[in-house]
């Protein structure tokens, strides 16, 4: 494909994956406004973040088989339509429980785009290109946590939090049009893939049994739950404990995303010299050291605003390197049921993210230390899973299809 077509595909796939993060990040500065308007507490509003994570995790398992059975575009169209309607519902909501429920429905809709984008990367590009393409997608995705809370802060200040959900509905409509008009549906519907519960569960179990999949999917998901911990804790850490205002909080979020974007682009360059395996191991070792230092500083009350920003910046940089590589190696062994594999990978990641955000709600009150403890624990567990799992992988698939490459361990 030519460069302009390549750029177009990356842009559309990136907008699909950015929809979820935008839906998570853009309304964060409006938490106090939502609490005030719906006569509830900020802690109760934060439950809408957990319900979103649960919805996007469960929804991915739903869309995986649908994308394999019916092709990519039909399930994607339905999911985005659900997302648009739920976003509009949030504009007119009058009580917190309905809001929490609508956020769940909104998540179920948006994750159609998340799963389809991962599956279509595998459809449209050779497997050896997957980590590189995913790094480029992160450049587009990474703009969302830069722009979303900053824009959300200004929109909430001048137009109210309801407008945020109008903007999200408009974004959903744009993504729906772009995907239907701009993406080829080269994955043909496969009628042999059953939608009955038993075959679906059997299919997921068969995917889970592949050592390369479960090693790298769980390593990536557990490590990445550190990002969800940060997202869920950040309004409490920066606005309640460190006393910054909503607009400053938005800019801090932007600074953090520079770390994530920059490291994911550095990953593309480093992949010319190093393997994905080497990148994941080095990133996790670095993340372990950083999180341990972060924990020592937190426990000893040595963290001010700038020190906290600096440590989080370094922590997120490690995730920007490891995440595209764990995703690429998780999906490499699959061709026929890539949709189900990408759905299972995403559901694992977001399910653990929901757990992490729930843990934040329980423990992060008036200190940074609980957040850092969760981040340190997940990092060390991820490293342990990687070291144990690698022993079971006899043949590492780094490419697939006509020019399949396996590396015997």
C-alpha cells in the first residue's frame, strides 16, 4: 500500500482506539459538577468510572466472536450506534444510578471499536509489522489523554459537563462514518464460528491454552493495570491531596501522555535493533526499579507535586514501551480467530483495570502511598508472570501467514 493509504488506515484505526480513552478521560474534570448536579458525592461519581471499565471488559468478550462470525463492519456499526445513544442519554440524566448504568452501556458500545481496531491491524498488516503499527496507533491514542482532560476542563468550566457527553456523541458519529467509508472489510464472515455460549467459551479456552498468548496477554494486562490505577487515583491525588485546580489537572494529564506517546514512538525505533521480547523484559525491569523508588518516597512522605509528576512520568514511559510489544506477541500465533484473541486480551486488560480502579476507590483517600503500592505490586506480579510463562513457550511465533517465522527456545 502507498504512504497516503497507510497514513489513512493508521488515522482511522487510531480514532477507533482513541474513542474509549476519550470517554474515560474527558469527563474527569467534571466530577465535582456531576456530583453537585446529581445530588451525590464525588466518590459515588467515581463508580461510573468502574462501571465503564467493567462494561468495556465484558463487551470485548461479546464482540470478539461477532467480529469473527459477521466480519468487522456490521458489529462495529451496531456498537458505535449504541455508544452514540448512550452518550446522548448521559446528557439528559437526572440521577447518579442511571448515569452509572448509562456509562456501562456506553462502554459496551465503544469497545466494539477497540476490539475491531486490534483485529483489523492483524487483518491489514503482516504480524511482524503489528508491534510497529500498534506503536503508531499509540501516537494517535496518546493524544486523547493529552487533549481530553484539558479540553474537558475548559468545556466543563464554560459550558458544563453535559456538553462533554454531546461532544463524545459527535465523536462516535464521526468514527462510525470514517470506519464505514474508509476501511476495507477484508475479513470475510465465517459462518463456522458459533455464537452459542458453549463453543464461544471453548474457543476462548483454546486461545488461553496457547502459552505465548497467556504469557504475554497476562504480563501486558497486569503491568498495564498500573495505568488504570493512575487514571482512577489522579483526581484524588492531584485535586484533593496536592490541591491543583481542574485546568491545571488537565495539563498534568497532558504531560503524562507525552511520556506514554514518546516512549511508544521510541519503541518503533528500538524495534529495528532489539526484539519485542527484549523490549518487554527491559521495560518491566525498569518499571520495577522506578516503582520501588516511588514507593520508598511515598511511604517516607517525600513526594510533592513535581516529584509525583516526575515519578509517574518515568513509570508511564515503561508502559509505553512494553504494551505494544506484549499485544503484538499475544496476537502473533492467531490468524483465523484473531477477533476472539484480541477481545480476550482486551477484556483481560480492562477487567484488571476495573479491579485496580475499584482498589483505588477503597484505599486512596488522603495519601499517595496506596496508589504507589498498587502500582508496585502489579509491576512485580507482571514480571513474575513473564519469567514463569516464558519457560512454557517452546516455539515463539513472531510472524504468521505466508512467511511465518518461529523462534525455538
